[in-house]
C-alpha cells in the first residue's frame, strides 16, 4: 500500500496501515487483472478494495494449496480459525490478524453487510469437500457465496448513482462472470486439485466426463467433445457479462473506469481461451500484453475525464498515475 493511498483514505494508525499494506500485496500477487484495474480508482478507495480482495485471496489460498503436504483436515482447521477471527473482527471492528483487521475496518467504514462475508466463508468450506457440480443451477448456488457476494461487497466502496439495491443484481452477475471466466481458463489446474467446476450435465451432453478430462490433461491432447463443452460454457459466461453490463452506468462515475477495465480484461480472457482453441485443459490462455496495455490506457483516459467532471465524497481531484514514478506499477509491466 502506498502512503499516498493510505493518507487519502484517512488510515493513520500504524498497525492498520501495515494491515492494509499486506492486503495490497496479496491482491497484487494473486489478482493481476483486478489489481491492474484497481489502479484506476480514486486513491482513497483503493485500500478498501485491497482489503476485500486480499482477504478473499488469503481464504482461497488456504483451500487451494497444491503443496501436496497439507491435508484436508488441516485446511479445514485453518479455515475454522480464520472464520473465528473474522467473526470476532467484524464484531469488534478490529483484529490482531492483519488481513482481518483491514477487512473489519473496511466493513465498518463502508457499512458492508456481514452476511456477505458469512456466505463467502461457507463457499470456501464447500471447496474442501465438494469436487464437482451436477448442474449449472448447483454451480450457481456455490457461486453465490464465492463470487456474487464479492460484487456486493464492492458496491458500497465503488458507490452508485442509483439506489444500491437497483445496482446489486448487476454487480452480483459480474462477480459470477469473472469467476466463471476463471473456471474456463483454469480447467486443467482445477482438475489437478481434484475439482471440476464445469457442470456434469453440460459435459455429459457433449460426451465428456472427468475421466476424459483427466486423459486430455495427462496426454496434452485435445478432444473435439471437450472443445464443444468448453465453448458452451463460454456462452453461458458471456450471457452473464451481458446481464452485468447495464450496471456499469449505475456506478459512481469515478469508479466506472476501474470496473469497465476489469470487465474488458476479463472478457479478453474468454477471447484468449477461444483463440487458443479451447485448450484450457492443457494450458492457461493468456491475454496478450499489448491488449492489456491498450485497455489500461483507455481506462486512464476515462479516469481523467471522470475526475475533471466530478468531485465526489469530498475528495479533491488527484493526478493520474505516473508510470515512470513507480517502479512497482503494473502500468510498466504490461507494456
């Protein structure tokens, strides 16, 4: 976390500043696409986003470690400890655990419904035991806690120009769209964790089962049936992006460039999977660097225009990020 961001957010306590900084590092390490988009938010709002995503990444790390030495029982124990810390932290507004400390502070500052965190932790616990979903409806029950609530947590931070409940369904849809995009991109990696997030009935409709996916992963060979199934899942995901799209205009104008950039970059992952021949069982598709740079620069232009037009939440206008002034800036790495 940069001092400028923390100062703008009014975070003065040294321990709390360290807590937010840790969250920023977690978000930067694990969430490159969204971390990049977050740079387009007003500086005062960035710490809250890092707290929300940093906590989510930390919980996800507990569940998804591939080190081969951590048992399911140990993961469950760690998740239980985290949930206990979370409940205490949300009640007290602070915690001795840095990531929870930042999250609790963010929840208090932005009056975020605690149920969103409870539902998220329930989804993380499901990942300890559930390795597949029979239907798309079953998958959507899971993604309520793992993705929809992330979008709902974000809304108070982003701000809206309509009643929050009007924007909420679109924010929830975008959260799921992002996660289904990751599922499509990471089929092989999830398979290595023993999980298949693509619904079994969708796969079966194309003659695909877990054994065929495992064969394709192990041999590196594609199969037209798998390609057809992944293509159908892509279309389901694109439908969610269409459902989410009207919500962009409902956001606070200074927040729109951030979410629009994430919207375009994640949609670009779908394009990359398709361009790679739906080979995500064998490898992860990557959005070309020049494409990320074009989207990021477009976002910067939109930020400049929005900040010239609006003065929100009592924030003064701030200069655009200077890529040359920050050696850690993602704007340098994407070029």
